[in-house]
C-alpha cells in the first residue's frame, strides 16, 4: 500500500495493515482496469479464455446457502501456505521473482477454471539503487576524510532475511546527486515544522541537508516540502519513538522495529507511471521526458537510515535543544537543531551521496475473470498489489494470499453447485504498486459513503476470531466507533493508495479496509517492520497472526462483501448514507471556514442548498428502489445504473487546482500529506493557499464548482423511470 492499497468493495491497504485487499464495483470499465492499476494498462497481454464448466443456466435460488458454502470453503491453513510461498524471496517490482509470482497466479486461476485470465505487460518508470556505486551518508572533516559513515544495511536476524536479492535501503526516485553541507533537524519534515523553524526559532534551511523522522506524513511530501524550503538534501530515519517505544520488545523477540531496520519507499507524488500520467504505460504510449517530471519526482537526493545509523549524526549536531515535542527516543542523543558543526567538529560537513537509477522496466498485471450470469457488464473488482520492497509478508503478501484463497473458494463452489454470480467478478494482481497484535486487532475501513451499508453487512456476517459469540461488526463498533458511537467508524477515501485511481480519478465507488492492530493499544501509526527486511513470514507468524485466524476473518469480510455486491439484484449502495456523510462534511467545513469566508463575501449558501436538495433526492430515490418488485427487472437495472453513477457525477474533468489527475470534488489526498485525506479538497486547498497568496477568487470558484456538482448529483437521483 505504500504505508501508501491502493471500487465498490474492500481493500486491505499498506499503511497500518495486516491484510491488503481491494474490492470494487464498477459499471462497464473497458480498459479502466489496466490504466488504473499503474501501475497498469492494456496491451500486449497473454490471455486464456476457458469457459467455466459450471453451467450458465444453473439455478440461482438459495443464494444465502451458496454464499455460506463459499465462506466455509476458505481455510486459514491454505492462506498460511500461500503467504509462505509469496514471501519466500524478495520480489521488488520488475524483478524475475515478480514475473514468477505473476505466472504462478495466472496458472492457478487457469487451474481454477476462470473464464478468462490475462497476463498484461507494461513498461513503467521505476527506480532502484545502483549495484556498483553505493549510496553514502556520513560526516566528513575539513580534509574530506570520513569521521563517520552510515552502514545503510540491515542486520540479518533470521535466516529468512539472508538473501542475495535483498535491495539495500533507498528511496525510489530520489535524485542522483552528491551534496555536502550543514545538517539541520526538521522533526517530521511537515509544512508546519518548517514554518515553525523559520518563524518561531528564526532558523532557515537554505543550502542545508535536512534530517527528519519518518512518520505523520507521506515521505514524498517530506521531500517536496524540504525542497520547497530550499534544503539541498534530505535524510530520513525511523526513530524508536515512532517504531520501537519503551516497554516493548523488538523483533525477533517482539513486534517492534530493531535498531537496524530501515524503511524503504517511493517519493513519487502521483499515481500510475510517472511518464504516462492518466494513460496506460503500454509500448505505444507517449512518455514525458524526465526533465518534465519535476513536479512529481524529487529534485534533491534523499536517503533513509536506521535508528542506529542516524544516531551518530544527531549526536554530532550543534545548536540549541529542540522543544520536547520534537524529541525522539534515540539513546544517548540530545536532539538539537543543528547548523554549523562546532567545537572538536568545527569544519565538518554532512555528506549525502545517492545513486538511484530511473529507468523503464517491465511490470505485469494479472487479471482473472468470472463472467456474470445476468449483468456481465457490471464488474466487481477484488484486487491487491503483488510487488514488495523486500519479502513483503504483511505488505502485500497477506492480501495476495487472502485474494487467492477467496478465488479458490468461489470457483470450487461454482464447480460443485453450478452457481454463477449475477455480475462479473474480476480478480486483479497488480505488479508495481509500491513505486499501504495478538488479541488486539480490529477492523479499519475507509469507503465511499455509498458503500458503508454493505461493508457493515459483510462485517455482521463474519464471526470475530477472538469471540465467536460476537461478529466483527460488534468488536469494530466497540473498539473504533463513530463520533456519536452509533456505528463503527468508516473514514473517507481521500488518502493515496491502490484505490486512488479508481475513486479519485474516475469515480468508482470504493472500500479500503484492513484487519488491523488496535492503534489505541499500540503507540505506533503503522506496523513497525513496514518496508524493511524484517517483514518476513517468520515476523508475521511469530508476532502478528500465528494461526492465521485474523487473516481468515479478513478474507471472510472481503469475500462476503464481494458476494453481496456480485449477487444482490439491487446493489447494496446507500444514497441516504451518502447524503448523511455529505452533510457531516459540509458542517465541518462551515464550522472551520464559513466565518472567514463570509468576511470575504464568499458564501456557502448555494452549496448548503445543493446538499439539502441531494438529501431530499436521496430519500426519494431510496423509496423508489425499495418499491421495485421482483417482476420488474428493467427497474432494477435502471436503479443499479444510477447507483453506479453517483460517485462518477462528482468527478470534475478539470481536476483540482494544481492537481489535474485528482478529480473527485469530495475526496482527495491532503495537499501536504498523501497519506491523509481532505474533504471538499478544492475548497480547503485553495483556502490554505489564499491565506498566503491572497487568491480568494480561486476559493470562490471552488465553492461554486462544489455546489454545481452536488446539485448535479441531486438532479440525477431526482429522475426515476
């Protein structure tokens, strides 16, 4: 997921995750699947058409029993076996192992008698460290002699980690360059950290190398913000305060990150292939020159370090001590702002040398299709990315293993019973996404508002793995309730992940969910071994899910969600829930901004009226759907087509200001943190910028645009056959 997976359905993302799966309900998508995956595209491909032996005229009665058979068919031991295989070797994007895994999935789906299986190749711009010239970080004295040099290598703690194909720690797409200069500590390298440095502490970053903690925001935003504040380079490190807090054991004795662990990850500020934005990266595609990608790729060298490698750098720094809230937990380290080295280190400079390549390489998607019986042109997509930075047991192989077991269970019952889903189901394994404890897990989800009801229904059908007298819905409500405690909390789909091209670019209603550790119990924001060499089968089985019962619970939720959307005559998509969420987001917007907007003669009245109209239309449409009789299939079809269009209506072809590929007027990543989401992003982004550039006309325009699209959605629902 990067700690960034990436659709009406569900998806286990790679940030704070145990499982990674995506379920999508789509209308007629055509070439969308390849384009949206990255990440993916359309030709050339290797495909197999093998009509399933299950008769297409099989009875469709007793669907509840069929679904129960499919859920019962899934086994935790099968998921464990699959995960051990998928995570046995490093499988970074475009590696030989990646193609091997793609062919394994293709062969399995052919063995399961899918109606069609495609292996689709793309040529995508990727980034890897060079094998000859090594990345280097250290401290040099006035004679250019290294007084300290980081190892930039993780210590092998288990035999599984000792593999010649392990890629040394790096940040993908970092600029190849060598820089030297004073070192300045910038906390998490957020916008507010740099502003505080300049305004409160009277320090500037001009021509300095910044050193920052991982966490809080996406690493690509850290690099872009550091660049904006005139840093010449950036060093990132995993501070124990964020990945190995006191009182908890580190791997291999516990779950938390060893001192030598290094988080790899991309710095790319976009979706898909950087050189073919908005289009599939097929051979014939036009590719933007690298010099035209300065807005989405970093223009400074960046290198990640472990806590043990970073400590000597911070220990050597001069200057005043940072405030308490900026201090981490590196041992024997006083956190200082830095600047010129002083005392016995006078004349020293921080040294940063990065030799990462940027080159077009082959990546492969695998798409398996089970044709629908009645509505074959309506697709339910369930997918997960396959590539990882190293072994990727949690991210992404847990999700891939679940997806494979779901596909086996569905086709097994198809063969036994002759059942076939009403709608087409497509299973997707994507090949270049990375470029998302025991007894204390809970369900975490983000979704299009229209998908909340079906997600709740799927959770209600799934027993809690720790207490069979309860459902996952029960424990979800108990551990992560909404603000009013009336239902489980479901977040918005604003962050960047596998679902982003579907939801934020073309308006495919989506669900992104994970069966995750309880963040209230563990004081970290993501699982500690994220994107490190330690994310192995041993790590997962020993410290996360020894008997794979949580994996099975996650697979059951995902499978139930898929089956409900694939088989219900009318899609379980709730427009009243969308209206409720719209009003909630508007109320939050008005509370925070309306007074200041009114002072500038920017009124929210039309947007408020449009949301009221949408609420009325949603209620009327919902009553219309409930009144459809079983002998009125044409009305069901009309209702389903309308439901599939709701999120699409909120797509603005012009995109958001400065972000033309982010097109949903309600949901997008935060401008300054791709891990975080924004509601009404056109309004909030332009408001923030107007406070510095004074362009309040742009804010007024974005308010008008939001009102237009909400009213358009209301008009769409108002029409009934």
